[in-house]
C-alpha cells in the first residue's frame, strides 16, 4: 500500500516542533501529511514526562491515526556520579518508560551522556573515562532498571549518536546493546557532522538499528530539508528499510517538514 508521501512498507514520523502549541496540533499535522507517528520531545513544556497523560495520548492517537515515540530530555544522565541527581534521572526515566509501555510506544530515544570534562594544560580528560569503575556501575544499574521496566513489552530504549562516540562510550553502549531492551538510533546529520565516525559501529551492530533521525546536512549544519545537503539519503533510507527501522523526518520547522515530505519519494528505492 502506498501512502500520501509516496512510500511503501516503511514508517515515517515527525518531531514535536517549536511552532506547535500542543500535542494535538502535532497529531493533526502528522495526519495531514500522511505520517505514521509523532516523536514527542520531553524537553518541551507540552511533552514533560511528569504531565503526559496516557489516556489523552491514546485518544489523540485514535483520533488522528498516529502513534507516538518519545525523545527523553537531551540532558538526561543516568550515570551521574552524584547519587541524588542520578536517582532523580532514573525516576524520571522509569516514569517515561511506564508511559511508553502503557501506549505501546516502540521507541524511547536517548542521547548517550558525555559527562563532565576536565581541561588540563595539554588535553581534556573525560571524567567517565578517568573514573571508569564508577561510570560502569552507573551503566550496569541503568541497564538493570530498563530491563525491569520493559520486561515482557515491545518497547525499546534507542541510543542516538551525537558527536562521535569515544572508545569508553562504545564499550558501554555495547554492554547495553547486549540486552534486548536496547537498540540504536542513527541521526544522519550528527553522523555527517563527524564524517560518519560512528558508521562502523552501526554496521557492526546493524541488527540493533531500529530508529533513524532523517534530515539533510552540509558539514556540521544539520536538520536541513531533504535534498538541501550532502547526505546520501537514498542509501540511508534503504539501510533503514532493510533493518526495519522507522524514520523521524527531523527538520525543525513546518515549512522544512512539508518540503522534505514533498521530496521524500525520490529518495525511496
């Protein structure tokens, strides 16, 4: 079956946009554009985890024929050395996962936190790399919490690339990926901005690629409409389709989203 966007057998969605005044407004636009889902962003006041109402989201999903994914706050850090801060983040994440499970969301997306850096005269030192044992303990506890929260469900936590993962981060992510409740999100612009430094990691763990943030980029300038940049979008979307990954058309304005959807068919093979 072919959708209004000219695609087949692949789910595309939109992010919550700054121009939107409500989740319902986003859902209405997604329906108008023939999209399958809306990715809520917990960094926006309308999408705060503490105020999301599963019953209302279920109603909106039925009304507009869409489903939801959730992007946890970008500053989310379940590995913080300060236990009060770490426990607060874990509590918030547990709440987010309970909402995701209630709504049968397939994906809860997160950035992998970098932690603090100390600047020395000759180099910058990552605290998580320096204090590896404490960092690993936080990673273990986070995986255990997620496994308990998502046991017996189809919801996964998907880890998004940002500025190029360091070696200690890749090792930690591999530990998380050994659990069935974790997957990978490939952000095309983030990858392009670091000359695709993480692509070998994605290729190595291709079976874990379950989500994609699709947009164009020129150098480090991201979130451009499809076709306005340098990325091999046809190749990336073919990869997503082969892996069964869904794609968020992650432009940042309604105008750019409309333009991307109008161009989408030519990038689908």
